[in-house]
C-alpha cells in the first residue's frame, strides 16, 4: 500500500516541483515504485519528466474538473484508492495556492512535505497553510501529518540563510530535514538561457 505525500506550499517559486521530481527519482533509485501525480495546472512536473503536455490525451485535469461535483474535495482520494496497492509511494506536486486542488491533495495524503526557501518572507503565509491542514484534519483526513520541512535555495555563506534556518526550526521544531538544497548558480544560468532562447522562438 502506497504512502501518499503532498508536496505543498502556497508560495510560488520555493522548489515544490524540483523537490517532487528529484524525490521521485531518488526513491526510484532505491527500487521503490513511485507514482508522480502532477496536479499543478502549470504542468511543470510533467515537463520535468520530459513529457510533452500538449500531446497528452488525458491528464489529472479531466479527473479534477471540480465545478458542481458532489464531495469534490475527495475526488483525488477516490481516484488514487484504485492504484495505491500498485506503488510504494505516491507524490503529489501541488499548485502554489490553497484552492480546491490543494485541498484534494491534502485530503488524499498520509503526510505533507513543505519546501521553504532560505530567503526573505520564507514563512509568509505558512500559518494559513497550517490552519488549512487543521481544517482538513478535522473534516476530511484525521490522520494527515507533517512529513517534514526541506530547506531550499540554501547558501550557508549568507547571514540571512542562518537567520531563516533558525526561524524555520523554531516554527517547525524537530521537523526540518538535515539535508538542505543549495542554490546552484551554474545550473540556473543555462536554464535561464534556454528559457530565453525558447521565448525568442515563440515556443
């Protein structure tokens, strides 16, 4: 039976998709059977696995057409129930919001993983996320728990980073992973160049 983990933070640009893709790959290298579910309308996780979104005949979008559907907050949970026995882990890459799609993810998950960037306003809005989880726990999913917090865009040379780490550890005692994801300028520069090139070509 799969363990389902929602990767969630309503703040954009914190590394949710990068965390999801690399966590799925790492688990795969450990011979774990992983289902990666991209429920972010931007579809970046799908692209991260080299899948052309425009060529898909069916996607999570069709399953999550949620307007005027009874018990719509449990639609994802019911869909995953049919396949949970086939996997060791199911990872849900959530959109940067606390809308109905994210509520579906939290209702369907055993735990939730929160990537937090080591930059200004790192904890901004997280109290809202935790309040949302409390509501989900009370109404739909009493067993959901915090898997942990992963620090992203980490630069140990900066005083700001140290301050953010201390603040996050205070906010989430005993829930911050020891491994932090460093900022990689050498990686981000080619990605920006490739994006700029594709934008100029109108892709």
